[in-house]
C-alpha cells in the first residue's frame, strides 16, 4: 500500500515531525518505508527520516506492507494533514 503526501508545514520534516512519524510507525507490525527523490528509507528509523531532508512543499511516498498497513498510513496521512501539530 502506498500514499503520496505533501509536506505542508513551514519547517518541513525536522526532528519533531520525524519523531512523530517514527513513534506512530513503531506501534505497527507493518514494514514501513518513505521514498523521496528516489531515496527509500526505513520509516521506523529517526535518522533515516531526518536524512530525507523533506522541506516544505516536497512530496513523499509512504509505503507500508503487512499487518496494520492501512491503519498506519491513515494515521500518518492525518499527521501530515495536521502539519505535524505545528501550525
């Protein structure tokens, strides 16, 4: 399963948003990856998420496979829509 989402918060995915992403992803058994500009990282690794350097306006592809994949992507999509609680 995949979802393509846009980073809308002003500062992009910095430490706090990365922490939110990893915290949510870690609650699920599904494998989870984030793809940006051809780079695919483990979405359960805070260092991997930070290394994406996803700035405001960039598009990322979320990939999840396994138990809870749909719920994981739904929860992360809401997090992105809520601008990582930074608006």
